C-alpha cells in the first residue's frame, strides 16, 4: 500500500505525460521517501494497463539494483522481471521489466531490444551533454524505438559544473516533477530531523585548489589527513556522540578513511572501513554488521553517499569538505530515515559544509559552468532573480543585499541544517493576488498571511512563471499548498488566486526573517489529515 505522497508522485507523472507529448521528466524525491516503492508501483501499473510495455530500470550500484528488484517483488509478487548485472551474476534478458546496471548493459542495446520506458535511479550522475554510458545507451535504444521516454529519479536534480539537470541544449531531462518536500515528510513522521553542531576541530581549505568546481582530492587529503587532525577529530566525535549507537563517517580519500578507522578503534570504538578497494564480500559483511549494531562506526571514502540504507544511523560525521551541494545533501541524507531508538540524527560538520551550502531544505543548486570562471552574478534569496554581483537591491522583489556577511548568515542559518527554526503565528486568513515585479516586469502570485491584530502580515511571493530553479521551486510549493488547502491549480493567474482565496488557509505559519523579507518554513493545517506544507 503506497503512502499518499507516493501515489501523488505517480499521479503527477501521469499528468505530466498527459500534458507533454515529448521530453523526459525528472522526478525529484527527498532521500528516504521510498523511491523504489514508487518505481515498483509505476512498473506494475504500466504493464497491467498496457501489457506490451517494456521497461528498463537503470542504476549504477548492485545494491540499488537488488533493492529496487526486491521492492518490485513485494509490490507485485508475480512481476515478469529480469536482472542484468555482472555484479549480481545475473544476465536475464527478454523480460518485460529489466533491472540493470549501466556498466553491464551500456553496449547491449541489441540484447535489450525494443524499450518503451527507461527509468534511471540516481540520475544526477548523468551528463547534460551527449556523453557517457547512460547517454550512449539511450541514443542506441532511441534508434530502435524513437518513441522511447525516460524518467529520472533523484533527490538532487543538479550536478557540479553543469547546473540543473534540465539546463543546456543537450540535456536529457526537460522538466522537474517535485511532488513532495523534506518539510512535509518530516511533519508526517516519514523522516527524522537532523541536528547540526559546530565542531571545535576544523579544516583550513583556503590553500586547496579546485578542479571541475570541487576541491582537488590529493591536495584536500594532504591538508586534512594528518595525525594530529585525525586524533582531534575522533576525540571530538567520541565526546559528542555520547550514547549514540550507529556512526557513519565521510572521509577525504581512501587513506584518510583507513586512518580515521584506525584512530576510532584505538579510542575504543568498534569500527570498520569501506572504500573502493574493499572486496565485495567484505563490504557486504561490514555493512550487514553495521546495520545489526555489531559495528558502531563505518568510515568510507565516497562510497556510501548513494544506495546505502541504514535507518538507525544516528550520527553522521563529515570530514570531507565539498563544493558540491549534491554530495553534501547525499551525505547528510544518510541520517534522515526514522530510527528505532531516537528521534533525530546528529550531524558533526568538521568540513563546514553546512556553512558552505546552507540548510538541506534550501540548498542552492550549482550554476552551469562556463569559460572564464564564475559569472559575476548572484541569486536573490527571496525570488531567485539572477542579478549582478554588485547589485544592492533585487530588481525582481526589492530584497536588500546588505552585505556578503548578511547573505552568509542567510545561508548558514545558525548551523540549523534543516533550516526549520523560526517564529510561529496563528493564521486567521490569507489573501492571494497577481503580482508584477517592478524591476523585471515578470508576473507572479503573492499570498499575504494575516494573524491576530497585533501580528504583522507576512507576504510570500511565488515565481511560478519563472524558468529554471526559481519556477520549479515555486511550482512545487504551490502544488503542496493546493493539495493541503483543497484548491485547484489553473493556468490563468486570476482563476488560480480565486481558487486559493476560497480554499482552506493554514492555521499556523512558521517563518524566519532574512533581512527585510520572511522565509516561510512551514504552513500547518490541523485537521484529521494533519496536512503540512
């Protein structure tokens, strides 16, 4: 039985395909939302409605292949599925549903044959250009069936150096479908909150060069992997962990992961290390014992960021600085799943990634890379208008850029990694209206929330007609509000505002002031469904 938001995800995909005769959607779902259940139900529905459909489910890790196939069997015990993965020692071809590893099938379009739908898990690994194993295989499958469609799945729809997955003339994905947010899943108890803490031990990366947008790994390891630094970091982890049972440590390179593991064991913490050099059988043993509680800590070097599910992880230590917001969210996301013994996961950020990227609910995606370094522009934190770096006032909404320090405070949010701490007010009514930016002339909608007579009204702008990240994010917010309030979404802005004005307003609003403007953290409708947006 799917959860409401999981069924909503499938419905949103059907609606998208109904409105778009070509193109490919990317389904954006937070870590821990149950993507494999959604994929299983989608495949079952597709074959039961259209029995001739042929589906190819692609990913890059054998654990994900096995996990997705297992969920398929649970949802549909008699599903006609095959697995094509050298790592799993299976090469099943010809079944209506094939779960495959990209390394095993990248040159096997002739064996796969006619395919109607390709579903790609962790699709943020794809290049926006016509290059790489995924793109090559899809190009070959398109020659067999020009009507082939692709659905991407990811929690982070962007990639360092290329921006959003929908950017560029050769981008595979044309739209983002974002049916649910981290905030909604937290409010409904489907995710556990993270709590971040400033650490006393910190790493100085000022002298480390960058390549392809991120730190040069060899230079990073040289700065971070020192005897004193490792000892100090581990001592602090042990001291702050207190009674926590299950620790996951992200390190800056293979040797660093091994050294941190040795240091943990020397300080009495039963630990193991997983890297690209670890044998498969040994890796499986370590992760199994970690989930069973026989091993307290596992260190790793860029291995357990995706495809790893250990719900009881209650401490994540980041000893890996990164400029990649996707890697940051993936590391932090390992602690989001609900736990059997506590209500949250502690994030110890030795790498200052929280300060670098901001709360995981409000991470800014990387811009598309280009020649000559970064463009001299910045994003408005209110309406996401791209403005010149020297701008003091946003022409889109009037936000005042007081200083770089002010923007840094907005991004840091006092080390609140969830970005969900603010002021709460009761809402007595709301008012929706069309709004036109004085600076850019762009249309949007705005909503004003009214509390008690003594409360200052709070106004929020939704840039639903903007392109790119700003528009996608605004549409996700609007969709969630409409679901919770019972409103209908219309293409006409006046009709949309009228529908919202006559729908159920939230009874509680939580917000945080960022300079002159409020950032809405949560809207709550207290009814039998406990709806929260």
